[in-house]
């Protein structure tokens, strides 16, 4: 027996990938391992997919499965009871997926894994290569998966292969009007209330130079399609990175969306036991309050986000300097000529201190211009490396009250060129 399945809480990429896989495995049976998203459930009710043999989980003998075809996932924890078939080690495992690798991944006998916008795009490419015929209805279902998973081709994960697959499906009669009707939904009154709370509760955190919006909502009633609400808020405010924390009943739901490469929401939420892509991910958490979830999220962000700005991005170059053995009068001449207020002091081309205009002027007032710079320079001076984060720069300048901060290489020398 061949079984085609996907992940729990199946979405349109799951369904469309299953439909596409059915064209490659015509004898296989459909089976969902668990629940489906609300929009997908509604689509299944009104679609013609009843023509496929969709098996019920309770009717499946896991020991009788000889080939398990996994689409849009390879994580063991996301395939429900089908994990039993994996544990029995009797079935061949065929995997078609586009998610990043994780510690929970199943090893397949056949694996097609690509960094692509939608899993179904990969399968559509195979259908095209093998010249397998598909109906307009099947093409429409497959198109739904591509549009949903790529955000109508707006997500950064979208690739040329996704566009090519959509073009092929359009040539096979895919109905874009149906795609639009299914994916563009008006918010329910309950969702509108949650959206209002998301907007009112949003805070912007600048973490390693990147603005991240974190917002939270509590409700006693379950509301579906939380991702739709988060998308709506993100698009309304043109937000690059957002994490929405929802408390509903006894669980915490976290949804993350990112438009920039510096923030991998899939990795961040995998640390909460969830997963997804760099651009879109989610997690469900138990035994944690909404405040604890938010604080844990901020902590993880601080440790897992690379700084957008580094010292080398904002430093001035080239920097004027003075040798430690030079008289203070020379330091004064340099400062006056170039209208600067501080100079790094070098000894054997290494930074050993800083001298300021204030010190130079005081020395000149007391007729000490011929004293060497090293006698009056400040040696309690911190430095940073070119790749140090903006946060470290701010910590030294603001925390230590150091107005002039030299940027040096590992050996303490000033850079000879910009980076």
C-alpha cells in the first residue's frame, strides 16, 4: 500500500503537493495525518477532490504500508500516527520537501529537497518533465499551493522555478479567479477584534540594529487563521519582522514573519519547538504564560540575530593619528588643520591611547606644547574591531561615556583601508 501524506495542520501547499504527488504515484492513497487549516477545510468541502480516495486514519494499517510518500515535510513530529510506519522500518520513505533541515528529520530512501518557494513547484516540474497530463481542476489546486506558499510571489523565498511552475499550470487551465477567491478572505468580526489588539499592543524592539515588532493578544475563545491576521497587520504597517504571541485557552501560539535575511524566524521558533521557513514560521507552546513567552522570545532574538550594522559600516576613514613621542604642539596642529576633537595615539603603529582637543588646549595654556603626547594621553580607552556590532559600539560610547572610539584590527593597528 502506498500512502501520500503531509504535515499536521495541513495548508494549501500540503494539499497541492499531495495532488501533484498523486500524478507521480497513481496507485497511492491520500491521508491527512491530522487537522487542516480552516481555509483548506472549506475548500475540501466545496471542491471536487472527493474523486480521490482520501483514507481515514483509523482505517489505515501502518504495518501494511510499503511506501510512505511525504510531501511538504520530513519532520517525524509533524506526521502524526504515520510516525509508526517510520518506526516499523518496513516502508520505503519518499520525501519531497522545501523546509530547512532539522534534528527531527526523517531519512528517506528517495529525497527531493530544494530551497524553493513551494514544494508543489518541484513536483509540478517533475510532472512537466514526464509529460503527465493534468486537468484544469488539478492545475488550479496546485496553483493554490504556489500562490499561498510564496505570498502570491512576494515572499523572498520565491524562485524562478515557482514562476515556471505557475506558468505551466496556467497553460493547463488553472483558474486564477478561484485562487484569488480562496486566498483573499475578509476578516471575521473575531479576527478584526484580534487585529485591533495586535495593533494596540505592538512594541518595537531594536535588537542588534534591527527593528522587530513584537505584539501579543489574549482571548478566552479560539479564533482560527491567526496567520491571516498577522499578515494583514504586517502589510498594513509595512513591517519587516514581526512576532505575534497569542494566548488562547491553555496554549500560547507564536507566529513569526520576516522579510529580511538577518532574521530567520524558522530557526527562532524552532527553539520553541515549532518550525517553518526563514520567512514564515509558527510554534505552539504549553505550560508558559504569555509574558514568559514574550520574554523568552526577546532573549532568543538577542542571541540569534546577527547585527545589521557593524562598526566598519559607520566608522570614519581614513583616521588622522599622532605618534606617542610627538610633541603636543603637533597634535594641536593636526586638530586645527582638520577640525577634529580627538586623535588616536600610536606607538609602533599600534593604538595605545587617545588625546583630546581639551587636553591639548590646557597643555598649550600652561606652556607645555613641547611635552610628548604620551605624557598626557588617556590610556583608559576602549577599542572595537571592524566587525563588532552596533550594540557594542553604543554600549561603550553611552555606557562608558567615551566620545571617541577607535576601530582597530586584531593586532591593535588602525585599518589601512575601508572594508
